[in-house]
C-alpha cells in the first residue's frame, strides 16, 4: 500500500518520507499551516496534528471552574484506574525489555547524568562527612564485616604475590638524595651518641624460670642435633673449598712445620760436627793415626753397625763422604756418643802391625720392598703424627701407609700397615714409595 502525503496527497517514497504527527509528509511539504515556512523535526510544533512554527503556534487558555462532587469522584476513579492499569502493565512488562541503539543524544545524556550524580554524591558526602549515627552491629552485619575483611586480605595477598617480583625503578631526585644523606648522618650521629652513653655500662637481669627452662631445652636440642648430624656424617668425607683464611692457616702451618723440621736437622748436624772424634787426633799411637787415615769413617756406637750387610751407619754426608752414599730422606742420624779418653797410665799403645782397618764400606740403604698389587698406592711416613680428630690416624716415622687415596690439597686417606687403622692423614708428612 502506497503512503500518501498529508499535504499534497501524492505518493510518498521512502527516500523523501518524513513521518510526524501520525502522518506521512514529503520533506518539502512539511510546512507551517499559516506562513508555509518549511519545517523540520527540530523547529516544528504540532497542534491537532497540524504543524506550526513557533510564531504561529496557537495559544491555549484555560478556565478555572469549581470541582463538583461528580468531578472529584471521576478524578478519583480515574486515578485509581490509572494506578491499577499501570501496575498491571508493569507486571506484564517486568521481565521484558527492548534494546535500542544509543544515539549520540542518549550517550551525551547518560554522561551528563553520570557527572551530575557524581557531583551530587560528593556534595552530599562533604556535607555529611562530620555527621554520623551509631547503630548496633547485628550478627548479620558482624558476619558481613568479617567476610569483607577476609576477602580484602585474600585479595591483598593475591595482588601482592602477583606484583612481588615486579618493580619500577625511578631516578632519585635531588630532594630524595639529600634526604637519604641526611638520614645517614643523623643515624650515625645517634648511634655514636648512644654508644658513648652506654659504653662501660651493662644491664643484668635475673634469670626467670622460663628463661632457665628455655636455655636448658636449647642446650638439649643442640646436643641432640649435633649427635644426630655426627652419626649421619660419621663415615662420610666432605670436601670444601678452601677460603682465603683456611689457605693462609694451612700455609702458615706448613711453614712452621718446615722450620721446626729444619731446626732439628741443624741441631743434629751441629751435634754431629761436635762429636769427640777430633779429640782422638790429639792421641798418640799408630792405631789412632790409622783410624784417622781411614776414608770417610767415624767412631760410632755398636748400634750403628748393620750385621746383615756388614756396614756402618756413621759413614756419610757429615764427614765429607760421597754424596751418592748419603742416607735416604727421613733417616735420622744416631745420637753422638761421647768419647771417654782413657787415663794416660792405662793406655797401652798397640803394635803397628796388630791393627788392620777394614776396607771402606759405602752406605747402601736396603732396597724398598715392592708393594703388593692389593696395597694400592704406598707412602712412607717422614715424621711422627698424632691424630687431632676422630676420623684421623696416628703413625710414626718410617711407617708404611697403604691404599692411599688423595682427598684434596694437603690431605689423603690411607691405612697404616703397622696398626691396621684407616683414616685421614696430612699428605705433607709422607712421601710416595711406588
């Protein structure tokens, strides 16, 4: 069905259609009924479904009449019927709604309403900020407050965990730097002042029963913990990295041990040089002279004689002998024997032909016995060592240590062949044999 224009009664097509006052108009036909001014949707005014401009819009006048009982009854009935009809329509339309597109005017109106509401809220808040009313907390309100507190705490911790590893670095302003420097100086001055005031003073408080009980419990727990850790680590070896302090102590210990060792060797050398064999040169007789002519031989005790190899142990380095015939490292020279000069009246000079000096013998140390295949690395002790801990072993000079395993710099683990004990020992006290 074609739509007819209300002014010219011609067909209205959709491109020129204008719907207003429950009628269809051509856009050029939508004019004031009095002055024929072209109108639009913003400047028209309708009266009895006829468009007018603002100037020619007909004014209406009202006549005040007294309300008769009949008029009042009709008004009351109309109001009641209107209220009933409103509620009936409201109940029908309560769950239904129509979505419409927000026009620019509606969006602007919503924004203005929001701003007005916010301004009104802040004005009311400022007015009632210092005014409040005490009400009794009901169980429901207490439960709600507790739940709100718990939810707020949970939310805070969740946000804290999310932002825990995130931070923003900002440059220190001159004010912040000045404040930090001043705080540092004030803290240092306050600390020195408090230290000066409390220096030399002490505060003694009596030990309460709780403090004594706590101290005794701590000692018991510490002892139990120590023994438990000791039992766990009793058969284990721990290798730790030497820190500078440990390296310094180890180096000082090695230097002291070396000085002590060389000092003993020097004492032995001095004692050997002061032996009374030189006094024998002052004696007269061909026997003593022939003893002096014997190459590299000194007068020693019977304990220096080796009956298996027919050798004397006092031949060697300290009398100018061959360096190749020096005793091995670790060989201790026997203590010097004092020479007792016989009285002159009891000395009988032997005939020259009765003394036959034995041929010069060079000292040859016994060859080291080869270690068995099951003994592993074999070392020989150069000094005596006394264990300083439960996991260490003690040994004496010239003891053989078998199945040696180096642990780290300065320490190894081995079994003393003489005692059969196995444990830790310093590697600078032994030398490897095989």
